[in-house]
C-alpha cells in the first residue's frame, strides 16, 4: 500500500513537472532531462514511469479528456436553453484548456503528422457526443428563434474561437508582447466574450 501511494505521488509530481515544461518550452523543445529536473528526480526514475515524452503527453491528454468530455456531454445532453448551453460550453472548455494550454497545439501537430494512429491511441473512453445540441440548433432555426445557420458551422465557430488562441499563443506573445499572466487574464475574459459573440451573431 505504501509503495502504491509513493508511486502515485511520484507519478503526479512527474505529470505536474511535464505540464510546466511543455508550457514553457513547447512539446518539441521539451526534453526528458528537463522534466526530470523539474520533478526533482533522476532521469532513470523518470524513464521507469514514462519511457518518452509522447507517453507523458498521452497520460496528460487522457486526464484532461476525462475532466472535460464528461462535463461537455452533461451540457450537450441537458434540457438547458441553447444560449445557456453555449455559455456553459465555453466556460468549461476554456477552464480545462487553461490547465493544459499546450494541449491544443500538440494535438494539432499530431493529427497533422499521423491522424489515424493519433485517434486510435488517444481517443479512448468517453468521447464528446454533441448530437443533441446539434438537433437543438436545427430546431431553433426551424422555429425562427435564431438566424439560419447549420449546426456544424455554429459548433465549429464556437470551438475555433476557444481553441485557436491557445494554438496561436506563442505568436501573440511574440508579436503583441503578451506575457503568461496577461494571456491567462485574456482567456478568463473570453469565457464570457466568446459565448456573447456567438449568441449575438445568431440572435434574432
């Protein structure tokens, strides 16, 4: 029991260190030695738990997915009004991404590099199922309560406005001079700005 607790504690320390290194150096720039140093352990012990940084990322991604996807599915499957669903979706998505801001860029790189293998390896367990939300959008369009827009386009607009700033964060920091604290403040603000923009664009 003591060994299991120690293993869990060490693994958690490694994951926290990996997140910090990935945020600071990006996935490409991160080295296993950097992660070991940040965790305060030697490289051999790090390799005992994780053989490479890709395996570390997979673990972090799965933890984030376990945190995010069930929350999104609760929103999707609820009987909440459409506008309230949009607001809650943006808040939950941005909250989880702020805990793992390097994830969107890494996912984009991996999907571009090897989409089939990435999906098989990463997308396990509870996946998002927005079908009920999309049906709700179509119904609101037919009732005339919102402007005519396809459910797919609305969902793409919403997710793009949330995810793209995380992908483009290094560019913003370089060209506009935004530091990490300022970026986090901006993303907190987007929890209300993004849904307002989307809702205002479809409201009749």
